[in-house]
C-alpha cells in the first residue's frame, strides 16, 4: 500500500518491527518498530516511558515523511538524537 501511495505522490512512512522486509517489499521509508505485536509502543514499560517511546516513534515518522529518499530507507526512531 505504501508503494501505491508513494507512486501517487504522497510520502509515507511504514512502522514495522521487521523493517528490512518492509523495505524489500517496496516501502520507501521504514521506521523500526518495537515488537511484532506492538510496533508503536511497549506495554511492558511504565506509562511515562511508553508515552516517551510512542512520541519518539511519531516524531520519527514525521521526520521520515519530510525526508526525500531515492531508494527504500530505514529510519530508527528509538536511537538517541
């Protein structure tokens, strides 16, 4: 789906725990998710730390969609900035 949206001129960012596979399937911008059942957070964390993690993922996605890419690119929103 992301490849179709990108082809229509809409930048997308896919969040996936298996980023290399998503990139190989044609997603232009892929953010490394946390776990397969919980790519956008970690229910094992306390609420404050989970909120911080989710915020970094959303900010990472916003950064990804504003970044021009020529080929599938992996972004890591969890890495320290």
